[in-house]
C-alpha cells in the first residue's frame, strides 16, 4: 500500500524495506530506499532504467545494496579505519519533515529530504556527532539531483574529517562501446597499482579491462557516451573535486558475491567524490556536495560526439 505525501509516495520495496517513489509528470521516476538513503532506480519517460542495479543485489541489512547510488560516508573505500565506504549506506535513514531551506535552481516538485544522525553504536566506531541531510529531486527535464549537507554537531568543540562519494552505477548497453569525456590529461591514482599517481593520456577514456582510478581536481562536468544507445549521461557536480571511474571486468566480478558475472558488461561507475583532500568541519560548520545527472540523446558526427554541446 503506497502512502502519498505532497512530493512523494512511501511504499514497500524488496523484502519489505521502505522506499520512496518520486514521479514526474511525463512518467519519469526515481526510487530511494530509506535503508542507506539509497537511490536504486532512475527511469526516463520511456520507462528505461538509467541506473544499474546488480542482478544479485541483496536487500537485507546490514549488507549494503549493490548498484544504484550508494552513499560513501564518512569514509571512501579503505581510506581510514572504518569498514569500506563507511556506514551511511547501511543505516536506516529518516524522512526529514522540516529540513532547512535549500535554494534550488530547478522547479522540481518531486523530491524527498532524508536525514541520518549517528546512533550510540556509530559514535563508538566514529566518535563525532553529525547531521547528514540528503535531498533527492527529480527535475522537470528528468534530471536526478542529490544534494548532501553534512553538519558537525559536536558539542565538545572537536572538528572532524571525512571522505565522501556518490558511488553511481550507470546502466550502459556495452562497456566496450562506452567512452568518458572530461577527464583527459588529468592526474589520477590507480587503485590497481597501489594508488600510484599517473597522468591520463589520450582524448577519451574507453574500457577493455578492469579499471579503478581516482581522477583528481576534475571539472564540474563529465560525460559518459553510450554509442549503441546513442545516449549521453551528463554528470554535473559541486563541492566534489574528484571522480572515481570503476568497472570490475570479468575476473574481479567473479570475486564479488553480490554482483552477477556478466553485470560488468552493462555497468559503469563514475563517482563524484571528495577523497584526495578530505573535508574538515569545525562544530557548527556545514559542507554541501551536489550531484546532478541527466541523460540526453547523443548527436554523433563521424562517430564522435560534439563535446562542445555536452561539456560547455
């Protein structure tokens, strides 16, 4: 039974977990599980799924959900002493009934505000009081926007430091036909080579083997070109200097229990992140990190997208 609020519906998802459904007038939609404040679906007006959810995703706490847009906080990967990617993605969040105002340049009516505060157990493993507010909004053009606001609410005067990522899994037709534009000539840390630093060569990133790189000081706009679907994902980001590009390829996929062996062919993670320079907040200070995703038809000429149209 779905309960309708003014901007969204509250419904039961897989294994009875609560989820939020956002709908836009032309049939576009998004779904967010309260578990992890985890966006698991983003569909266009034709009902096509734009995010990749693992064929073996496990919707059973405390296991995080594989696919969609996991939130990595207060730690990305193993950059610290916590469990990989931190704990925000495997906590039950609450609907935030009275969030502080969020200035917005989109006229979206379909949005939900969620909030996470630490439990006593969380404070034992990461002894900092915080409020993590997330707004998920579906815009009138079908764009999906996630705005995170993280505030230090420590009463002991102590600052805290964190790393962060929106670990977005995009759905692609064929990973070997996909290219990423906007990261050319940038420095990156290669996670497959002990995070050694390299400089990206070539004009666009393509995929023919396992890839796990953290691009540094990246532009606010990145494009993923899906040649077969003639679709381009445009990633716009604020407050997130880094971009992680990940595809596990065949061998690594077989070692990931909640990822189907063939899933890697139809997914690509491009993750807006703050990793190289962790964020430090003093008590009362707030950090904001915004991600906007849109899917637009590609216009090809001689097999090349006109990058000016997408990246300007």
